[in-house]
C-alpha cells in the first residue's frame, strides 16, 4: 500500500482545494472591507438577505435566512443576537406562528446594508472580473448545480 494518500498529483489538481483557496481569498477581501463596521461576513450576509427579502415584500424569518444563506442555525442565531445588540436588527415572534422569529432591519441596519452592498458587489466584480462574462456565467451555473445537489443529498 502506498504511503502517499492523495489521488491528485498536485494540490492545484484538486477541485476541493482550489475551491477552498478561492473562498479563503475572497472571504479575506470581504472581511477587510467590513471589519471596521464591527460585523462579520455572516452578519453582513444575514443583513443583505434581510434587505433583499424586505425589498421583495416578504416577511423575513430566521428559517428563511438559513434556507437562502446556507448558514447553520447556531451561526444565524448568534449573529442575530449580536446584530440586535448593535441596533441593526430587531427580532420578535411571528404574528401567525409564535415558534417562528421574524427579523427586521432597523433603519440603521438598512442604512449600513445599503452602504455595504455596493462595496461587496465591487469586490465581487474585481475578484471575478479577470474571467470573461461567459466564464463567470458558467461558474455561476456550476456553483448553483453543486449547491442544489448538496442540498438534495
């Protein structure tokens, strides 16, 4: 039996390792851009998802945030607690289901999210901008496929 357990000749041949590297580098840029606002990347995602749902006229609940963001329940719960302490989010029992928590951005939360979204989208544009649009579209399709298949396993 070989002592070499890898099925790839180099780390650069491993799609998982490349995805990890890409994600790490991209998240580092995001973290640098939002850290002075005293929020984490997960907290930003929760705020952005909340603003998006609000803009669609959809009630925002913790479970909807979890479903769309793919963050785990504990991360969402802890993040919402901190965002509430910071005065960026309010949480209360849902009108129709007292087991469900409704989430609402405060006016300060909306203001901060509206300020940060263009910054984050600018990072995305720069980070992925060295790919031609057709390749970016292909990448999005591949990532959607991976997420959909993981969810349905």
